[in-house]
């Protein structure tokens, strides 16, 4: 073999060594990157699991809140119906009392009017009798 060929082979060998070293370096960096990506993936999975758990808890809280709101709505509806019935009953009682008072007052007024007319009529009769017999009454008193 000639010296030239030998040199070419050495150059090629050195080139191959550098390529192998570069490949090893790249492979080492790729391994590091894969490890980091694995760590990131694991962290993301953990965060997603935590967030999923938080979402589930929030959904449970929402369900509880909606159930309580529904219960409050039913309770308020029931209270409103009770209050409406109570108000209507009170209104009916008040109307009956007002009618009773009106009837009592009407009876009293009519009785007073009767007495007024009786007294007025009696006064007219007494006045008429006195006017006809005024001289006789005066003479009796003297």
C-alpha cells in the first residue's frame, strides 16, 4: 500500500471517529432531551391529574349548591303559598268584621234617626197642644 492510500485511510478513519464522536455527543444530548421531555411529560400528567381532581371537586360543589338552591326555591315557594293563604284568610276576616261594624253602625244610626223623629214629632204635638191651650195653662199656673 502506498503512503497516499494510507493517509487517505487515516483521514477517513479520523473523519469517521469525529462522526462517531459527534453521533455520540448528539445521542447523549438526545438522551438528555428525552429524559427532560419524560420529566416534563410526567409533570404535565401530574398537573392534569390535579386539575382534573379540582374540576371534579368543583363539579361536586356546584351540584351541592344547585341542590341547595333548588331546596331554597321549593322552601320559598312553600312559604309564599302559606303567606298568600294567610293574607287571604286575614283579608276575609277583616272584610267580615268591616261588614259587621257597618251593619252595627247602620242599626245605631237608624235607631237614632227614629228617636230623632219621635222626639221631633212629640215636640210638634206638645207644641201644638201648648199653642192651643196656652192661655188655659197659663191661667192654671197663676
